[in-house]
């Protein structure tokens, strides 16, 4: 089958915050990109687009209420795309139709989740092994979604043999935006990102492409865009580490003479805001502290090159102890610059007390880069 000759115009997409600049998007991250986190990110400089955590779709599923809140109660002023994960066409269409009753910017299909417990169900990245099934799903969702329909994918399952075929399907079904994470499912987050594959998608796809994978800083974002010629970047865990990254990207793209550089005092303020925003009634203090450790595992990558902040933070069990560590490490040298890149060798590891999933549904235990 040849790609359909009908091409949807770029104007179907919401414009960037600053017209003419490359697009920026916050990647969908399970148990992270909720309403509270979107609010916090917006305070420091929102991306052009938000994508929700994925809505799990199966015969008994209904759109999760906490994810709907990130759409219905979102006051950031930025478009929010609702992401689906599943393989049952009837229920994908049903869920997409339900979500279109909410103020979504579009419907996004997850073809990239690399978590084994997900791809073994033949959803997310598992579908990359079956282009014929993808063809059916894209066709059904395109027919059900009169507005914007987008896809987020990896470059393959354990190789890239189906990559170009799937881009053809994206074209044929008139997908409006394609986000490409430049690793295979089996590479998880451990390998180098294959930006050359993203560049091939940019050439082949008839819609704008967002480059995703190890976008660590504004300078790195600019370099990735120069290498891939993508329409923009999608950033995940490095936005947890550095919530100013989207502001910095806009300044970098505009060749601003000065790009904002937060200090450790700014980071301390961010942690306090994040703690307050992510609290909810009835959540025990210990559980909330453990939840904060998920975020701080990433923040700590840019605090000090020795990893001392991470060492001390991971051992706290109360709010008072957590903020004593933050004050000791962040306010003693409050004017020191927060590193725009992670320090080499300072690894974001999960807190074993807080099992969770992050970024395309992948387990925290798998994220090492």
C-alpha cells in the first residue's frame, strides 16, 4: 500500500507559544504528568503542548478520573492531548469518543511503552511488531477522531525492520503529529538515542515530527533539532529535573543573549512548590515523602557532582528530614548555579519504597540515562 496522497496541513496543530519557534512538548509520564505537575511546570515556563498519562483501554475500562482532571481542570492555557494505550479497536474508539467530550487538543496513541508488563500484552511498544494491526488501529481512530489525531512511537521493537512501514501508515491515515523516541523498545533507556532514525522519519512523514529521547537541556534541544530537522522536541524526565527547561528552550531558539540559569535557591523553591502541589487530603506524610523522592532522584542529578544530595535525600522518612536535607544542600550555597546538564555518573535511581512507572509507562528501575 502506498501512502495516501492527501496531506493534512500543519495549521491543524495549535501554534507554538512564540510563533515561528520549534514546538516543545512535555512527554506523557505515568504517575508524573498529572494536573499538579502540569501546574508546577507552567509556573516555571510551560511547553507548547502537554500530553496526559496514558488512559488504559480494555473491555472494562473507563477514562481514569485523575487523568481527566489534568484535562478538565487545566488552567495552564496550553493544549492538552489525551493519550491512549490499548489494542482492542472497539474500545479504543469508544474511549476516544468519550474523551472528545472533554476539552482535549487531540487524541494520541501510545506505540512506544517499553515496559515488559505492557508490551507483553501487545500494547504500547509491543504493537510495533505488528504493522497490520497498527494499520487497523490507526484507520479506526482516524475515522473516529474528526480533530487532531497524533501518535507517539519508538523506532521499533527489537530492530527497525518495521520503522519505515509504520511511517507509511502514519502518512496513509493522515496523522497530524508524530513524536518519535529514538530507541527501540528493547533498548529501553540504556542505549544512545538514534537521532538518524528520527531524521529519516522527518523526511518520510507528511506531518510534523517531534524528536524525543535524552533531550537534556536547551542547548541539547537545539543540537537535536539541527541534526534531525524535526518540528520540535518532546521532553520527559529532564523536565522533572529542570522545570525551567521549556523557558530555556524558547530563549535558546530565539538566540537570546542571556539564557536563564537557576540557582540552588531556585531549586529549593521548586521543591517546596512541588511538595505543596502534589499533596492531597488523606495521603500519609511518609507516603508523600516517598513520592517526592521520585522527582528528587532526577533533580539531584544537577545539584552536585558527588551525589551527596541524593545520598542524604534517599534516607529521609519525614517532611522535616526531607527539607532539612534540601536546606543543607541547596541553601548553604544558594547562589551556586544549578547545572543545566546532569553531572556525569550521578544516576537517578528509584526509591525502592516507591514502586512506580515513568515515561512511556516504563518502570523507574529501567531509567538510567
